């Protein structure tokens, strides 16, 4: 959540980019960070390496794209309803998180 809100805050507040663009970039940055952390810590017994790491990242992006679309969609909707950038961002994160964890554990780090 910290990585996502950090990127969102930099984009929306410091750089002055649109909320939609900032939320989208923050979502991709957080997805990448989460993949790398999960690969090292959560799924240590199924760690992906070499080309498997690249394939796993692409798989993770594909699987999490559903959660990412939901994340960006709900966050942007709330922001347009005059919620603060960080509250809209947190709501988007929560909407996508459950799907992303469940789906990636089945598809990206499935047991051989």
C-alpha cells in the first residue's frame, strides 16, 4: 500500500499529473513491487528465477489486470466524487487486493 500511495502522491500532488494517470502508474508500480516481494518471501518454496521470473511477472500482470482495472475504476470514480486522492487510492487498492492475491496464488505460483 505504501508503494502505491507513494507513486500516487508523487504523480497527483507533486508532478500534477491527472489522478487517472497517477493511479494507473501507481497500480503498475505496486503490482511489480508486490510480485517481487511475493516471489522472495511469500512463495519462497516456488520462487521463480531466470526466464521463469519474466514469465511469472507477465503472468502476474495478466492475472492481476482484472484487479487493476477494478482498482483504477473505483478509485477514479471516487476521486471524481470529490474524495481525497489518498482515500480514493486506498479504496482502489482494497478492491483489487483480494482478487490479485487469490488469482496469482493459483496461476502465477501454482505448485508443479
